C-alpha cells in the first residue's frame, strides 16, 4: 500500500523538481543506486519496470527504502495497463508512470488516491489526462518535443504541470531551458544514473550528479 497520497507526491515533485529513474534486474545493484540517489539528496525515484520479474525486484527495493531510507518516495514507471498498476500499488508503489495515456490506469490509481503520470504528446492528450484527474503530465519522449513545445502548451493551458522524460541532462544549460519553459519537474535516467567506461554503475558520480542537479533546479525555482 502506498505511504503517500497523490497530492503529497505531487508536492514533492514540484518542490524538488527531479524524478530520477532507473532499472536493473539485480536487487543488490538497485539498492546501491538508490543509496547514491538518496545520498545526493533525491527523495523521490521511479523504478522503471522493464524486465522479467521486475515486480520481485521492486518489492524488495521498496522494503529496503522503507527500512533504510526514510522519506524516499518510490514509484514505478513503464507501467502499461491497469492490472500492472494495481499489482505494483499492492507492493507499495507511491506513484505510477505510464508511457501512454491509459484510462484503466487512471481508474485504478484514482480509486486509491495514488498519483499517476501518463505519457502524452499533444495538448489533446494532456487535456484528456487532466479530465481523468492527472496532477502532473509526463511529456514523452521529451527530447523529441523539447522546451519550445512546453512553452506552446503553457500558453493556452497555464495550469498544466509537465514532467519531460527523455532529452533531459544534468547540466545548467539543459535544465534552465526546461524550467524556463515552464516544466514542474523533470525525469532523468541514464544521464543521471551513469556508468563508467567499463559499463559499471558509477555510484559516486551518480551521487554527485544528483546533488548538482538538485542545486541547479533549486536555484532556477527561486
């Protein structure tokens, strides 16, 4: 069962401005990644459930977060349907992120007051998501649309909260372009949860990039 209501999660997304996201099939590795993000200041993370037995990994990871990382809000991304969303909420997911707009996901999440963020690519989809109760819309793939798309959307729909995922980097220039365009927060994956030249996760660098990104975003939100 979720530990945070959707409004609480939305407030954390708005306050911190950063949603790190990652997936790995090894629970030990996942714990180390989560530790690095937490040490860097992240208090909300999306586990992208893209592999076999991802539910088992998330279950163990969420138990770890609850016992060892106070205040870490763990959610699940790459959820494709309402049944999957229900299973992950049963394992304690505090928010659900989907690559597309799915009404069945909206129904099951709203029933439990769990935040859900659907991937949208047009103002029509965004408006539909908001009619279904969406607090923060995921712009996906963000790199294809870019900050100018966000500016255009915010014109006629100033109340819309947008989270681009894809095309976001932990640099001042990139983050400034998104937040000046009007995003509420950004989702960041492989540009934040980085690997070294040998293909191994660089936990020290992940912590550093997280800390730097959060500071940049904090300054931009002032």
